[in-house]
C-alpha cells in the first residue's frame, strides 16, 4: 500500500468555501468562481499516491497551489474536502492530540525561508521538535548533535542563525527536520531562496543523504530542472490547481500529458536530465583471463572497430586494446593481452548527466566507458550519442553548426553499425 | 438645548456609573487597593531602606552594565545632584510609584496584548478603547481614581497605571502579529501546542517590540507624576505642584530637573535592555 494516499482533495480559500464546490463540479474556471463567490480555488480535485521511500516532487508555477498542498498534508492548512491517508489513517479526521503526535514523530517540514527561531542557537533550534514532544534534555541533545553532524554543521552548534549563511541556515532547518527521524520529510521550496551554486550543492547533498536515509520526501519546487534532478516521480500542477501529470522524469519529458506540460518541458535542458545510463550502447568486450589477440581481432573486425574494451572475469573494466597492438601480440605469439592494455580511457557512472560528459567526449579518442560503482563494465557512450541528445533538445528548425570531425565520427559510426 | 442636556446628560451617566461602582463594587476596589498598597509599600521600602549613596552606586553600575559608560556617568552625577538638592526621598517615592504602576500595567497590559494578537474580534474591541484612553486628557483619570480609591498614592498608582497601559497592549499585540508566518508555521509543524508556541516562539521573537512597549509605558507613567501629585500621590509631583501653587520658581524648577534625571535614567536603561533583546535575535 502507498504511504500517502490523496483522494479528491480540494482546498478553497474564502468566506464560504463549500459553496464553491458545486461550481467546480459544473466546470467553472478559477477566475469565474473567484468572481462569483470571492473564493480562491487553490487545489482542485487532486488524487494520487506517494510510495514509501520515494522522492516525490510537486512542481508548478507561482500560485498553482504547491504550498497549499504541502500544508494540507500536515494540516497547517485545513483542506476543504477530500481524504489524505497516511499509512491508511485519514489525517483530516484526526483530533488535535493525534495530529500533534503525527507532526512530532511521523513527518517534519523544511521551509523556504528556513523558519528558524532567531533567539535560539543552532543546537537549540534543532532540538525544538524533540523539546515540544517532551523528550529529556540529554536524550534530545544527543539526537540533535547527531542530526547536525548528518548535515555537515559540526562545530556550529553554538552559533546563532543570524551568524550563518543562507545555505547553512537551511542545513539547520534540515537538521531540525531530521532530528526526530521522521518517516516523511516535507520540503516547501527548501532550496529556492539559496543562490544557484549553493542550491546545486544542497540538491546533491539531499540526494546523498537520501541514499543513506531512505525517507519519503515530498519536495515542492517551481524549478523543473530541480524537479527532474531530485524527483523519483514528479507531479505537475496546472495554474488552475489541477494535477496535470504524475510520472517519472523520463516519462514526463518523453510523453507530456497535455499542451501545458509540453510547453513546460520544452525549455528543459535535456542534457541535464538524460544520463549516461540512458544512452549507453552495448559494446563487445574481450576477457583478459580467457581471450587472446586472435579473439580480440576477430571481434574488432566483426564490429568494424579499431579498438575493444578489455574486462576481467568479473567484467570489471581493465582498459582498451587497439587493433595494431592485437596484431603485434599475435605476431609475437603472446597470448596474454595484459601487456598491451591501454588504461588511458575515460569512464563514467550511469547516473552522470550527458551535459557533464560533453567536454570529455570532445577530447577523447575512444568512447567513454560506463561502469558501475564496482567498476563493472556496462556499455559505452560515444560522441555521436551525446551530440544526438544535444540536438534532440533543439527546435527542429534551428540548424546548429557541426564540426567536421563530428560528422566524420558520425559517418564512421554509421559504417560501424552497418 | 438645556432640556436635551437634561434628557441625555453624558456627564450624568458617567456620574451614575461611578456611583453604582462605589456602592456595589466596594469589595472589588478594596481588594485592588490592598494589592497596590502591598506592592507599593514593598517597592518603597526597597528604595528607602538602603543609604542613598549605595542606591546611587547600584544605579550607576546597572547603567554601566546595561547601557554605556556615558549613561553611567550621567546617572552618577544626576542622582548625586538630586541628593544635593535635597529631593532624595521624594525621588525614591516617585520611582516606587512608577515601578508599582508599571508592574501592574504590564501584568494587565501584556496578557491583554497577547489576547488581542490572537483574536481579531478582541482586537477590534480593544483598539477603540485604547484610542479613547490615550486621547482622554490625563486629568480625567483622576476623578474616578479619587472617587473609587480616595486620596493618596494608591489612586495615584491606579491613574498612572491606566494612563500608561496602552503602549504595553499595543506593542505586545504588534510584536506577536509581526512574528514571521514561517516561524509560527514551523512551531506548529513540529507539534507545538498553542501555549508552547506562545512561550517558545512568539514571545521571544516579539520580545524587542514588547520591550519597546515597556519603555514607552515607563515614560508615560513618569509623565503622570505631576498630575497624580494633585491627588496627593506625593513624591516629586508634590514638589513641582508646590512650586506652581506657591509661585516658588526655584522649587518647581528643582523638582522638574529631578523628574528629568529620573526619566533619562529609566529611558536609557530600558532602551538598552530592549536593544539587547533585539540584538540577540
Ligand atoms: N490564506 C490564503 N487566503 C486566500 N487565498 C490564498 C491563501 N493562501 C493561498 N491563497 C491562494 O491560493 C493559491 C495558491 O497559493 P499557494 O501559495 O499554494 O501557491 P504556490 O504554488 O505555493 O505559489 P508560490 O510559488 O508563489 O509559493 C493562490 O491563488 C493564492 O493566492
Ligand atoms: Mg509557495
């Protein structure tokens, strides 16, 4: 079962919200309803579910109801109608006491402008949630210190928030949210107030933390690049407060549900989203443990390559062997390939974005080898594949200049494939 | 015109309200008087018991620690001057009266301010009352105070308290309303109860503003000193009034200087305290 289950959620701000519901059902627009009743429709019939341990990003333009939505989950804002089930229990039916328990132990929140208490130092801020929950001083201090360590703020325990930079303040916000080890983390534009460099760094660190912690993260952003980078799945809210699409980054890029989403994703830098793992090709390899120059030459001839990647018995990449060296080895009657393996090749992890490979791709003679954390060979990414990705993102009409060497490469490639 | 005046006699209505209060609320006002008297006696004792020089030393050190060296120097010279002019006892009486009035004023004003900040309805009722209280000439407070509490320092404290209450209410209300939404949201999102939110988030964040209200309350209380002297509150008010009624310019002037010295001392010290609470956040 999904961890969070949202069913037909509506939130209407205004003097008499329930009066607006029948108008919504009739299909009137947000503007018409505002004119008729003075009510603002912020969320309009949202239904979806969030799985355990996924990073679920809600994305939309300003005023699309993102903040309202995330505040409905912990009832900082009371939803108008609908159901929000967390672990099967309806948040909206909880009494005050139960709701406080959920806020204290089940989910915590990180705010856009940090929301730190200015009169408390870092460690006392981080302790806040534990303190209101009634934990003893020693116990909560220990947990707070651990959370501070987790976000890399060791040594700043006694600093006041006003003495810290924005990025550091948000780390305090994050530590405060992590201190009680909640299952769900609500993050409302948590990185939007930070400057771009720090922002990217915080995104990376969140991804890093997530690989260790496996929380369920609900992350709000208005920035599609951020959504694509950190989201396992993305929900796109339209300006009318309606859910337009829910899907993985690739699904949304490849198959936008409607014109609104299409327009949205048009300007995305695809090379930042598409990863080496997605565009890698399989490539023949020889195994240093059992294959000799003979076998290597045969494979190269068969595929029309002038080189071949060499792996060991565990498929861990050893290097590359050129056809000239293979011929030499054969002449010298050496069966072992190891003496001629050239280790001067570039490698990358499958999750590296294409944009980050471009510079390397232009520089290297060989394709870039894709290997996993343990060095196991997965396939190759060549210059042509990267260029194809870059061109895909451009409008069909725009013709960009292409270097002659790239055209040659592409031609070679086609010959090779044929 | 006179006939209409007889039918709707505003002053008469006021008079009958006061009459009714004196008859039926006697026990209540006696109780208040008892409380005020207790506090006033206590404070007066604290300031009258030690020798003047020791109190001057304490004030000077306080001014130095809390404010600046300059303020400390001013305090030293100023209070020595008061001692030299021979108004020490009167100054301490006035200080006690001001402190008693301010303590009661804050005890009443800050909770009302908190209540006003939590409820728009309450604020809509309280605000016009505060406006009324602040625009009414200070003398007018003396009449009900005397009628309900007789003459002497106790009605002096009561009139001063009522006159100086509004800024405490206003600035407490303002301070809490100005606490950033995200801080309030954060407190709630981490499971704070309403009282935890008030004590751990709202009041500390609003403290600099509330302290500014305390400062204004003290200043207003001081400005009532001469007026409350008219109902026998004693202290420096009496000195100044004597100067006025007996046309003794020297006495009136000396009393005035003593009030100014006290005012500057209290203002600088509370101002520094309020800046301090602001700097911390
Ligand atoms: N307290 C409120 N009273 C009335 N209307 C509100 C209230 N809060 C939000 N709204 C309205 O609800 C809609 C959604 O607002 P919300 O703040 O959720 O948008 P958002 O997607 O978070 O925007 P942003 O990117 O600017 O933060 C807007 O039209 C807004 O004007
Ligand atoms: Mg928002």
